[in-house]
C-alpha cells in the first residue's frame, strides 16, 4: 500500500472518514473543531500537529505515531494511549478531558498536562518522570507501579497515590495534598 503524506494543511470540522486510512502521515497540520469520535486512527502518524477543540473520544490508536503533538481543549475520553507507537512519542495537553484513558507502560518523561481531567484514568506502570500535572483532576485515577520521579503534582487534586506501590522520589506535592498520599492509612489530617 502506498504511503499518503499530508503536510501544512488545516482541517476544520472533518469527520472520521476525512482522516481514516492506514499508512497516512500528517505533518505540521492543524485539526480544528473536528469530531473524530470512534475513528480508527491506527497506523497513522502525526508529526508536529495541533488538535484544537476536537472530539477524539473512543478513537482507536493502535501503533499510531504521536510525535510532537499538542492537544488543546479536546475531549479524548476512553482512549487507550498504551496502544500508541513508542517511536518519538511526544505529546502535550491543555484543557483536555482525558477521562477513562489508559496509559499502560508508556514513557512520558517531561510531558505537560495543563488543566486536564483524568477521572478514572489508568496510569499503571507508566513513566511520568519530570512530568507536570498543572491543575489536573485525578479523581479515582489508578496509580499502580507508576513512576513519578521528579513529577510536579503541586496543583493536581483528587489523587490517591500509594508511595509504597509507586516511585515518587523527588516528586513535588503541595502540603494540602498529603491526604492523597496517605489515604490508605485511614488517617485524619487536619
């Protein structure tokens, strides 16, 4: 199958059929106000692209390349990021809804999440070394053998992280968030 390459293109208001198809590459493209929910984006590569105000809920991303991708004001619920390609994985998120997402075994060192929601997200065995979670809601998110070395969670909230089951060396937390680290001990912190 021939590789289809798209470059420096702005896509507005497109539906899944406008982007689906394996062996496609999008470089330096912008996707604005697109409803791609339920799309099959497997085996597509995105390089230095921006997703702005898009609905990417329940998209399939098996071996999808995400290299230098910025997501802004997007709804990305129920997506298994654990299936994406590891090659040059680099992503950032601002004001995105990432509820029910799975990040299993991804290496996301230094990734920035700004003002995002992670309700019931699964961060099991993910490497978030030096990642930043600025004003992120982590209500019922799962942290299991997650690496948070040097991560900044000072303004994150509603998390429950067991320091005995996760690597939290040099991670930054606010004093107000101590109950999220000690919840399993059933302490009363005032």
